[in-house]
C-alpha cells in the first residue's frame, strides 16, 4: 500500500512538472496583426531615412539597406549593392538637398520578409553648382524588406513616378 501511495504521488508530481514546462504558443509570424506590427517598424525606419537624406547623411541611411540591396531609380540603371548605393547618393547630395516624404500604405509580412507599398513625394533643391535642375516628383513605391540579424533592412527598392515624361500628356483614362 505504501508503494502505491508513493508511486501515485510520484506520478502526480511528474504530470504537474511536465505540464508546467509546456512551451508557450509561438507568436504568429504572418497575418494582419503581424503585418501591422512590422508596418510600425518600417514607418519608424522610413522617418529616419527621410531625415538622413535631407541632412545628406548617406552612410546613416545606408545602415537600413542590405549589403546586396538593389535600388531601381527612374530612368537610370539599377544601383546594386550598398557600397554602390552610398557612392551614387553621395554624388547626388553634393548637388543639392533631397527631401523625401514616404507614406506607407500597406505592408504584407510573413516570417522574415515584408513587402511595403507606399506613396512618395520628392523635392530636389539644387545648390549653385548643380547640373541637376530643381524638381519635384511624386509616385508609388514597393520595397522588399528582410529581417537580418534581428533588424529589418531594405533588399529591393522600386519607386515608380506618376509624372508623365516631358511632352507626354497624362492618360485621361487612368483612375486614382
């Protein structure tokens, strides 16, 4: 009888111990709530990046780009790699001030990847030696973000201007 009692207590203690060691349910890594969480992170990063461009702090902006990032600029070849990104933008900022306003419209995230769709405006104010004239642009953009070593980085950046080419009239059938 004594052995049955001890066996019963031991079994009960093992069951209690085993159930107390249950792993917590893993946090979902996709869906609307996860995408909303990642969107907040991306919007905070975009705000910093806007400030870095306006201040000419390209090395600081580059921290938010993956080493193998690709930036697709309108009417130019793609800028491949973070070192080429820094070189291209350091050249651009010597001609004047670049002000961006990035407005995230939606983020779809799953695991360590997120796609951001947004709208942008850009104003370039040239300095006195600039070969680039003053200009304004607006359009849409798509950015592929990847979580690398615990931090979200831009992998692909593709702005698409809404402005027609010079001499072209906007298509009146397009709806906004």
